[in-house]
């Protein structure tokens, strides 16, 4: 009998422990700002009413907890997230859309300098430089006040040798806009430098913008450069000195390969590493190192690490700026998929984390004559329709404005970046989770701000294949929402501590 009593008491003790363990997961409930005695549900556990006290997030989704007071917000280089693109309008209203969709832009990369340079022509040699400047002035968008004053920085690329200066007389057409002679080194650097100075003097009249002069474009590709590495380094040196002689305040750099580790021809040496060494050895200006990036975010850190190592070995006292002057997803298939916005976000977070100073997305608008453009580079199409990546671009631009600093997390589980705004207690956050299956099924997420008492004024929108407003459920210090695979959400909220 004693053994049976002992067993019975043990069973009762276990049941009591289960009861208290179950109920202990429930927090005191609140209503209308006043904590009330808990009511009990059919399981004899408190009912969670909502209100001002911290709430237990739903257990049927994924939980992301952020303690804002423990985050290290940095105000350094947050302008990197502001709208920056390679800009060349190819339809009637493209320029107007560009000027009205954003309050302003951080950086625009324009091709008018190289276009005027490589396409200039003249009958008398003495008139060649003046002819070039006239052509530039007739076609310049930089001279338009409405455009120029909307940009803090403008990148001008110099590539392409005009027929009257080229070391090649071959007039074979390479593509719609390029001839063989344009891909060869100049035959006379005195005349080349005079032309470069004329272009520099033209842009020097505009005092309200910061200019970056980029020497050549993707010389690691045969469709842009037919010379060898040594010929390119000579071209860089001559051009950089000519620019600085005309205006020492304009920043110069390169070598703008198609990828950070690009090489010319069969030369095994990395072009940008060779440029770093050549500029140091010959005391040449190198205000920035630029390259193009059609890859994932991980590659950006690899590039910066390699360049910093080379700069240190070459003895640079001051690190040049790092500029990714073209970037996008690696393939046309990726650019035209539901992955495109999250790939953009992945790159933007990686650029910031690795220390990129300037980025210009390629491109503002599709530049192919076909519609639709099967390469899908543009934020907008030739028909001026927005692609989903335009809204992702806008999310980051909005994050950069009115910010006191940002903090970020980027790992294999979930990536997010949060901005502390100048409006006390209010924040903006962009977050998303990579999904190889690209599932259209929604997963429920709960964002809990653990050091807040309550979230207020929460609103959100999401982008994947399209842009849409998101329904949020706010409960105390948590907000819940649904996301499809690879869908990115931009959210604003304020906290009460």
C-alpha cells in the first residue's frame, strides 16, 4: 500500500510540474495600459490579451529578436545606400522619371565623356580638340542644371580612341556603337593629353558636383582594349597626369576591369594590382580603384582584402577610395527572377560591410534597342516600366535618409540592416532570408524588439516578383508578418521603452 501511495504522489507531482511549466511560458497580460489579473483559458493558463506589456511571440513561425540598445550604430558611409546608378536615358521620359522618383542621387556614372572622345572627328588637325569639346557640349547632360544639382558625385569614364588619334586605322565595326580603331592605344600622347585636358577644362566649369574621372572601361575584355598590360599602364599614367594638370581637384582612378581580378590577354597578373604598383613606382595619382562586379556579395570582401594588401606592400600612406562603378546580378536569368531583389540586397550589405566607398548600379534603364531587353540590366525598361529591383533600390535609398547610423547582420540564416532615424525612438529595417527553392509559400516571422515595451506606427512593404504593401500584426514589443522565399521586406516602426 505504501508503494502505491508513493507512486500516486509522484504522478501528482509530475502533473503539477507540467502545469506550472506550461503556464510559466505565458507572461502577465495587459489591457489598455494597465496590468490585470490573468484570466485562464481551457488549459487553466493565462490568456494573452495584448496591450502595453511585452508579449510572447507566436510559436508557429520564425522568431528574430533584436536588442536595439546593444547594437553598434555607425554613421560612417551611410550615403553608400543612396540611389546611385549608371545613367543613360534611352527613352523620352526616362530622365524625368530619374529626377522625380528620388529627392536626389548620391552618384551617377555617365558615358558622355567617352562617347564624345571616341566619336569625335575633324578634317584639320588643329581643330580636332575644339571639335571634341563642341561635340561634348552639344550632347552633355552634365551641363543641365536639373540633372547636375540632383547628384552629389558624377563619374565620367574615358575610353575609346578617336580615329584621328588611334594607332589603328581599322574601321571594322565591332558592335552598334564601336569600331576597331577605338580599342587601340593613341599614336601620339602629346595630342591625346591635349584632348584630355580640353575635356577636363570643360567639366571644370561645374563647381557644384564632385567629379571622378575613370580611365578606360573594362580593358580586361577584348571588346574594349586591344593593347597589352604595359600599354594600358602607360595610357593610365599619361591620362591621369593630363587630368591633374588641367584640374588637380578632380579625382582620377581605374583600371575598371570587368571583375576585380581581371587580367589583360594572357598576362597572369591582376590588372588593378599592377596599376597599384605602377602608380606607386611612378608617383602617379590614384585617388580611387574601380572595378565592375557581376557576382554575389562575398566577392566584394575578397577584392577589398586583396587591394588593401597590395596597397600596403606598395607603401601607400593613404588608402584610395574603392569604387564599384558597375554591378548587378551575374546572369540575365538571375536578373529576371524572383531572386533579383534579394541578390541586390546581398550585394548592398556586402559593399557596406567590406568598405566600398562608392557604388553605381548598372543600370538606370535598359540600354538595348530591343523591347523587352533580354539582358534585364535596367531598374526600368525601355518602355519605362519599373522592375522589382527598382523598389529594392528605393528601400535602400530610403534607409539612407534621415539616419543617425546603421547596424547590420548578415549570415546564412537571415540578413537585416536597421537604421536609427533622427526622429527619436523610430527605426527603419530591411530584412529577408535566402531560399534556394524560391518558395511562393508564406512563412510567418515575428520581429521582437526585446528592450522595448511597445512598438507603434509600424508599416511595411515587400518586394520579390512585384511590390506590395504588407499586413503587419503588432502585439506589444513584437510585430508579425508573412514572407515568401527570397521576399525582402522594408519596415518602419517606433518604440516605447
